[in-house]
C-alpha cells in the first residue's frame, strides 16, 4: 500500500482533517537540568514544521553533544509548510552518521533518543507525521483525551508487550531506564512512524522521560487541559516534574493546531465541556506504526 492510499484510509476513518493552507500552529517549550543531574543532556527543536525532543546518553560532552547533533540534523528541515517522510528519514541518517563519529573520537557511549512530530501533507490535508526512536514520547490530546502515539523502545515496553509486566509495576521496574534503540551508543537504529490527520484543537506533547517518568498520564492530561497556551503547558509540566523529584533532565514541547478558516482558536476542550469543537469526539490515533517511505 502506498503512503497516499494509507493516508486516504486514515482520513476516511478518522475525519476530514484540516487543510494545510488553513493550518495554524502555536508552540511552547521548556527544559530544565533537574534536581540531581549536573548537566542537561536534553535538546529540543520547536520550529515549524518539525518539533522534537532528544534525550542524550553518555554524560556531559557525550550525551549532551549527541542530542545537540540530532537537533542540528533536523533543524535543516525547518522553514517549509510541510515535510515528506523521506525528509525525516534523511535527517535521521544524517544524525546517525555524525553521532556515530563520536565513537571514533573516544566518546563510545554517546547516543540519544529522538521523538517528535512533523507537519506532512496529502491531497491538501495536513497530517501529523510522528517519529520515534528510544523512550522519549509523543502524545496527542484530542477531545479531552490523552493518547500516547509513540511506543517506547525499552526493556519495560517489551515486557509489557509480552504480558510479563503490568502498568502498575512498570514505573518501579529496575530496567525502566534501559532502552533498546537509539542513535549511537551502539544501539539499533530504526525509527517508528505514524501518520495522523490533524484535527482543529489538537494539542501535541513531546517530552523526555524526565517528564513521563515523574508524571502519570492523568496528571499530564490535566495540565494540558488546564493551561491555555502551549508555553504555559510546557512550563507547568516541567515544574510539576521538579516538584515530584526532578530526578532526570526534563523537557517538554507543546504544539497546538487549529483551522484558521472554520474554527476559532481555543484551549483544548474536555469531553464534558458543552463547547463543540467540531470533531464529534472522534479518536484519530492509529494503534500501530506504519511504514512511511520505508524503514531505515
């Protein structure tokens, strides 16, 4: 099945989406070293049409450099209204090459996760092209419900998938910080991708595990619903993580989307709100990754 056919199926199943020409975005971001780390190994990119968080591994002058190199590779994609899947794959390859070169300079543990979303287009309709490598995460708040789109590449996620671990035990499992894919660090280099039609009122969250490790989904959803602007939401998420221990670097990027022609800009609405945001409560999250332009 081609990318266009797959996108068409999703459009038919989840709604008409927002025309790319009418798409308006607002973004906010926040990052903090945390309360126990000496350096911030997280890096972020929050410039349309691509938004991401990279969580470095290997310590100062290794993970910090690796995450910065990943952001640098994707920053070359900023500027146009939308990107193609091949653009994202090219950025991953460019980042992989530069980060792998750190090993030859003696920084053999250098590596980074990368999770994020880019604006893509099919037949004039805007799509979220979500991409993920590692255990940073991309979420979507729609119609008052939070969905994690990305799937962690981690030992704990594998145990969950195999039914050997439940969600209650996952937060305290001794292997919760062990990831199975990364850029560099000798890890497997293979990103997952998802295509999701953009709906007016969407609020996307991209965060490092410093956020998701301190805050459960219920609190994340509450913050995203309570705060009126993406910047306020990102700032509060980091603050909430700090008040709960701040054991790791904390980074959040929040992106709001709306249709400038048929919808009025507003904060995300819960399902209980009387206001009808025009989506009729439809869930637009696909349940599995799709191949877009092939795998790396």
